[in-house]
């Protein structure tokens, strides 16, 4: 299991883990960083753009922290879309 610690919480960043599920807060944070988008906490109940979107105003503190962790994880690892 590969992990990433952010804000005192450990996230399982293994492929298809509960923490990194497609559409979830960690996934959306890392995707926003990857595509060079601004920090805007959100996630999807199910799959990305195929289920209801939850915005920051609707998110719990833990969900916002998971989004931030995903964003920071990708920023640290420098995995960015090459728009080349």
C-alpha cells in the first residue's frame, strides 16, 4: 500500500483505493492540479460528471481536507498535463 500524509491524516494512494476513488474528493483535487485548474474543492457522488456534483459549501471538513490532500499530492509529484 502506498500512502500520503496530509494534515495529519494518512491517505491510501494505491490504485483504486477507497481514498482515491474516481470522482471522490482526493481524485478531484489531484485532477484539478494535473490539468492546471485552480483550487476549487468539489467531488461527485459517483463517477465524474455522471453523478451529482458536491460543491465546497456542501462538503464536510474531512472531504475538503481530502480534496486538498489530492491537490497537494499531485503538486508535490509534479504530474502535469502536457498541453504541448
